[in-house]
C-alpha cells in the first residue's frame, strides 16, 4: 500500500487523505454518542417551513442548537415557538440571504449562543419566473443567482472563521433534482441549482484542509409549499412515473434525516458528494 501511495504524484496525494482529522478518542466513543449533535450549533437558512424546517427540527432533536431564519418575522416567530414547545434549543432571526446586512446579522445572532458555528445548511432559494429561459430579464437572472448561488458562498465566508474556531464543521447546500432533470419553463432556476453542485465540489476541495466538509442535498419533488405552488413541477409527475417509476411526492423529513447524518461524525469521511433524495436515480 505504501508503494502504491508513493507512486501517486505528490500534488494529488491530499485527495486520498481524510477530509477531517479524526482523533482516536472519537473512535472510542459508543455508537450512540457518535451520532449525537449535542453541543453543536447549526445555522439554517430558509428554515421556517418545508425542507428547511424539517431539517431544523431534526438537528435540534439530535441535540444541536439551531438558528432558524427566513425573510419574514412572523414566520420566524411561529417556527421558533413551535420548536420551543417541543423542548428544542432554537433561536431565530429575519434574514434575506441576498442582503449583506442580513447575512451579517444572522452570523451575529448565531454567535450570541456560542463562540463558534459547527454546521451551515443553505436551504433558502427563489424562483420568480415560470417561462422562457432566454426571455428572462437581467433582473430575474441576478435575483435567482444572487439568492440561490452567491448567497451560500458569501454567508459561508462570514461563518468560516467561526467554524475554524470549532476545529472543523459541515456545510450542506440544498440543490434540486432539476439540476439533473431540467424542469420545463424553470430554466433559470434549473441553472442555479446546477451551479450549486459545482459550488459544493469546489468548496469541498478548498475547505478540506480546514476540516470542513461540504456536501449537496439534491431533493426530488418534495411535498412543500414551493413544490405545490410550482404547478410545472406537479405536471411532470406522470412522466417521472413512466420513466423512473416515481410513485409519490417525497416528505421533508426524508431529507432531514440525511442532513443530520451528514452533520454527524458518522459522515466524517464524506465530502464533495451530491446526494439525491428523489425516489429515483436522475442520472440513469
């Protein structure tokens, strides 16, 4: 094995090493302790409903303190109250991820609970256009790319020093199956979600030396307000059933469990992956 390793060009050897340094002490813990997120702090954008809310609930149930955010104060208040009634450790703040001042406020809010941040889950996304890709205005392109692609990178740049203070962490970007199977009339949105896959791959390589793992969750058609509002998504269900055997819509909780796993030490050797939760394999 040593001879094989020496035969690999030095520049590529780092890719064969674990992305997160692990101590022997971690491996000595009981399995149930390894899976817990107790003492961790998670920041989740777009987390007052749908997939984001399900992820917030699951991470909090698994022991993390969760910072919830979305664009409307009433939605934040409702989500925080609901999870606190369940005995979970959560705080919340308004954050329009496309606004620099809101991103900074989200970071400040998270640091009120702890000196560091362990997890960032980027769920927030927009799609203001159903129509022709080439007919989209520059303003539409800017809005979708700003919120869906640029904001996760810019928010992470603010959180990075605080994740490094914790000795590492985990980032989960939420893309969409439309990155693989483009949905008609959602061309700009499809493009933004495809870009997220590339962003995740790039960040995984860049942040591995810092002990920070980056993966992409790729949901299929999940039963959320967004999916139900986008009739275009629902209209393709018969074709999805015919081609892939898709039988039903997914549930937000079916995404949340995977995110909890990716944040846990059980996923300590997983980074740079795009993991589909769609009831079918879109890459066939």
